C-alpha cells in the first residue's frame, strides 16, 4: 500500500462546532513507508475559541474506559499550531495531485470529514486534499464484517489507535479483494 491515509478524531459532539479533542492519522506515504500523526488539543483553548459540547456525547464519554477518557481530554496542544503541523505533515508524506491515486479514509463520511473541515476552517486552514479523495471505511466494514476482526484495536476511542486499527481493517479488505 502507498499514498493512503486513515484519519480519526475524538470529539465532544457529533456536529461541526464541537470540540475536537484529538486528531489521529495513520497511513502509507507516497513511498510506501508507514507514517503517523497525533495531536491532543487543549480543552482550555477549545473553550476560548467557542467550541461546544453535546450533552449526549458528554454522557457517552462518562461511560467510557478511564484511560480512553483521560487520553482524549488531557491534551495540551494548541489547535491552530497542531492543524498547521498536520497540513505540513500531509504535504510532506502524501502525493495529492489529480493523478497520484491518493485516498483519505475515515469511519463515517458524515462525521470526521465535516467536523474536521469546520475545525480547520475556524483556524484559517482548509483540507490539504480534494473532496473526491475522501472515502468511507464504515461502509466497507459494514459490507465486509470479516475485516473488523483484523483491526485488533489496542485502545478504542484513542484517535491514533482507531486510525491504525481501521487501516489494518482496510488492508485486510484489500487482501480479500485482490484478484
């Protein structure tokens, strides 16, 4: 595999404008090497910027594993700086031209991408990729449930571990569909 990226975010809501607690990205760079990116954003900075919490999502978080909760809510990274670093990391590792075959995946086109797009725009950034390069891992995992056994997630609701696990599932999918 190469030139494919899996992203995952942990948030305090399900709509754009909620707090993005963490951003995890794992992929196979344009040269085929494995690369990863992870930021844990400061709750204080997110509050100062006016990002909101959803009551139902906060209730959901209260029922999650303490380690996952602490990981998600313990960030210190400045969001504006972290997002600038994320974009630079993307440009350095992935070829995203029209003929490069780049794919960026998430588990739910209606969750990660819209929230992340709003989050980036709030801090004066845009996606480093084109909308036509976005793919939905959730659909594949629902159509081929056998691949979720390949995920082996070491910590659910950790953005970086979720991204890695989902990429393992995607690799399993590709191996199932090879001729």
